């Protein structure tokens, strides 16, 4: 697992950069401003969490389920493309600037929008990895108890049957020879289930 506080800091810094870029223009475009505000809310929420040291499961889950605003994300949580070039050009023209100024503003803002998405994705990947590591660690005790129970009760589950057969063939030359003499062909039906 790869939890790293800097990935969250990178996202917060990307949002700051987006804000600085937006404030450098005398004109604005509503969709881009809404996207920035959505990222700013996410950055504020992440910034309020205790991210130093080992993270609690609660903190990890809070980060994983952080609301994804429709200004930046599609309904299924994917990155929404920033399609506002024409609106930036119109905003520039309304403010007395050229269409080219609007296009340049859009391109500059889009770079920051993409950086916010990239850094947020990296942060969420780190959170997901840490959550998976926590779940894995929590399940290890349960799995050990289950193995002990099966051993004590002389039980094998389906996976045990597969792994035991594999290990027996892989590790025992006498068994391989005996089976090779007995069976010329082996047909495995429903192998995809195995």
C-alpha cells in the first residue's frame, strides 16, 4: 500500500494554483468558476482531516466518499471534460478583450483543471490502496482462525481442494509418476470456474 500525505497536499496546491490562475483574469466563465469552487470545497474538506501519521479507517472512508460535484465529474464519477472555450471567448469579448485572450484564458485554466483532476485521482488511488491494506490486515486474523478451525475439524473448502491438489502434484514426484502411468489424458470441464 502507498498512503502518502503529499498526494493530498499536491491536490490542495493544485486547487490553489487554479484559484490564482482564475484571479489573474479580468473576466470569468461560469462553468470554469463552478469547477474551481467544487475543487476548492473538496480541498477544504481534505484539509480539515487529520492526515498525519496512521490514518483512521473513518478518515480514509471520509476521503473515499468525498462528494464529486457535477461541475467536475460525471454521474458515474469519471472526469468531466472542461468544454468552455466558446464561453471564455464570449466572456473576454464582453469585457473588452479579444477572442484570442479568451481562448488563452481557457487553455490556461484547462491546464489547472486537469492538474486538479490528476492530483485528486492520485490522492484517491492512495486512499484506496490504504483502505485495501487496512481491510487485508483486518481479515488476516479472521482467515487464520478459519484455517485453524478447518484444520482442527479436518475440513477442506473448495479452494483448499484446488490448492492441495496443485501442491501435491507440484511437490511430490511419486504422485506425478503414479498419475502419469494411470492417466494418459485429463479433461477439465468448467475450467473458467476454477
